């Protein structure tokens, strides 16, 4: 719900940044219409595909190609109206069937997205970051507090619950992974805002 709200707020901001009020209103209206069409019309139409995957136990390459084509069309449309390509793919993802269908999409795409595209995204974001812009004592203090909290949590093995060192280490790893995933959407939004000129490099670096 937080991510969905963040994407909606970002869509409004991107539309508003286009200048003329009428253009912004038109972009917001088109994005809202796109969302309604996807959720009310496309979502029920995709349910038979979910049942097919449940029956076969796997997703064919042809069906995967169809799903990726839909995602690219949705991305193209929202980029064309001036919102952002990711917003179209995000809304389309909410219309995809759950269960085996979603598991198969993740299984087929994860080696590429997680193994290649995600590391490239972090490298790209890191290259746009200028640590030298975090040049005040207050910002350095905040960074030190966050780093200290992470070190203390790791030193305490992420909690006071009794258990083996292995289980406590797994708990620490789980918390770290979830914290990383929780910030991923925010990092994407930061990059979009920086790319569109909504924020400058200084707040971008501070947020990192």
C-alpha cells in the first residue's frame, strides 16, 4: 500500500511538473483512465491465463512474451502521456493473476532482473551520488547514527530472542534483506525525480 501510494503521488508530481495546468490535469486524467481500464477490464481478462498456468504447472515462453509485451505497452503509454514508464508497468503488475502465474513470472525473470538489472541500477544510482555534498555536521551525525544502529543490531544478532547462532544470523540477514527491499522503491523514485529535474543532486545525495 505504501508503494502504491508513493507511485500515485509521484505520478501527480510528474504531471504537475510539465508546466501548464491543463496539460497536468490531462495527464492525471489519462493516467487515472489507464488505471481503471487495467483494473476493471484487463484484470478479469487475464484470469484465464492464470488458470492455464495452474493446470499446466508452468508458463510457456509464448505466454511470458505476451505478458512482457503488455508490460512494455503499459510503460510506453504512461511515458507518452508524461507520467513515467515505470508507473504503467506497476499498474499492469497489479492486474496480473496471483498464485502460480506470479510465481512463474518471477522464476523466469528473476535471473535477469535480480542477477543483472538490479546491480546495474545500484551502480547507476551510485554514480549519480556525490558524498561530498553531505558536508554538514548535522547530516554526518544522522548518517553516523544510522550506521551505529545497524552495527548494534548486527552485534546483538538482531534481537534478544534465544536460539542458535545460525538462527540468529538468519534473522539478522532477513532483517537486512527486508530493509534493503523496503528502500528499493524509494531509490527508484529518487532517480526518477532527479532525472526529471524535480530534485537536484544535493538532496539526491543526502537521501542516499
